[in-house]
C-alpha cells in the first residue's frame, strides 16, 4: 500500500483539494520530506488517510450527481 497511493502526495485527483484534506499537510512539504514521512508511516496511519480521501471522493461524486440532476 505504501507505493500504491503515493500520487496523492503530489496532487488531488479531484483538482480541487478540500480544506480538510488528509494529504494537505504532506502536499505543502518539499517532496522528499513528504515521501519520507509517507514511507515511515504505519500502515494504519496510511489507511486512515486513505479512508478520509475516499470519503471526500464519495462526497464529491454525490455533489456532482445532485448538481447534474438539478440542472435537468
């Protein structure tokens, strides 16, 4: 899991990082420091961050769906 999601350190796939993004602090760091921290994290810590990310994606998808329905 350590390398599978490393791209989230560089950029939000939604192109609109929310204010409470679990990866926000890592993205603000120099890349070498963020990667070091990520690879030193316990799997449980990484999993918690990924759960928050997936929750954000789900909420974003629901919001997009509602917006599309309202514009019809």
